[in-house]
């Protein structure tokens, strides 16, 4: 997991890292520079590699192990983090940049295949089979749930609408209302592969609740709960109110990893 540090005094990023990581954590200055050059430093949840980037009081600096490779952030670990496992269900902490399940273009490097392989290691004649209960967008991180049998998956899906799904989202700017509910319906445009917001004969109901947890001059951290599970629901709704999720190229601006994380299923 990434380590987080809050900036208290305006200044350049590299001196802040030296003071925080070298002075307080015992890191060598060489290691600090390598992490910065390797795209492992995030400022307000966006990748930053410039040593003279200005950080302001209140900014959040995260130190992780992510490396940019092409369009997506390569945060795929050697081993997936399992956060819950019993005889019926397995929950992992899916990293951003990893598909939930396979596609026609990618049928090996996705969470379902990697978890099956991970759990099957050392079991020559007893390969693990799993069924995905739901999916997360490639760039969304957080809790991803798998069932160990088709029957369990169907039982969970029968109650899925009643499951409370809570996310953390980092958005551009700060919403005008601190606690709010967005009820605009959504319609999928299959050509553009994006959701249109607003009334339409083909639009489906969508309900998104949010509250502001933290904010500064440029970004806000929201706790978001959805009652419906439309594709791109949170991304489309936040963009609709003028606060797109950071790093969301489809509904906002390109840059760094997308700031959306599944925090809780209950």
C-alpha cells in the first residue's frame, strides 16, 4: 500500500521528499530520486515525476511502487492481495490498470486468471475454479469479489441490489454541495463507449450519494455510495456536476491513475 504524507509548507517536491523520506524514514537520497523518476510518487493522487514541482500546504503526497508503462499504470503485483477468503467467497484488492476478467484482446493478464493461477499453485490435480460476482473498470481499484461455485455466485447476485457499495473518489475541484444525491438517469452510447446523463427513452435510473471527506483548492476526496450499478455510473455522475474524477480521460482530463477505489461491500 502507498504511504501518505501531508504537506505543511509550500515548496518544491524533491526537498519535501528528502526531508520526509530521507530525514524521517531513513531512505537514501538515491532511492528517493529513483522513486520519483520511476513514477512512484503521487501528488493529490496524480503521478508526479518533476523534482521542482511545487507542492502547497494541504497537498497529499503518496509514495507507492507504481510504474507508468504506456497508457495504463502498471501496478499489477507479483501476487494479488487477498483481503477475505472462505469456502464460498474470495475478495481481492484489485490494483488500478488490471482488467477484472478477460476480453477478446486480453485473455491472460486479468484478475480472474491471475487469481486462479495463484490459488492453483502446488495443486497438480485440483485446479481452482472461480466465478466473478461483479466487475470493476480497468482503472478502478479496490474490492473485487469472486465466488467458488456457480451456485454461490447466483445466490450473491440475487441479493446484489441490496448490497451497499461504497467507494472513495478523488475529483477535480470541490462539489458545491457537501452532501448530495445525484439521480440523473444514464444511457450507454455503444459507439463512444460512454454514458450520457439525462432523460431519454433508453436511459436507466441511477442513484449516487456522496459526501466530501477532505478538500483543498484543487481537489476533493469523496465517499460515494451507489444504489444502482450502472456502467461508469460514478464517473458519469461526477462529471455531470462539474467534478470529474482525476485521471478519467473518458469523462474528464487525462493524467495519472484514475482516482476511484472500491472501499467497502456490505
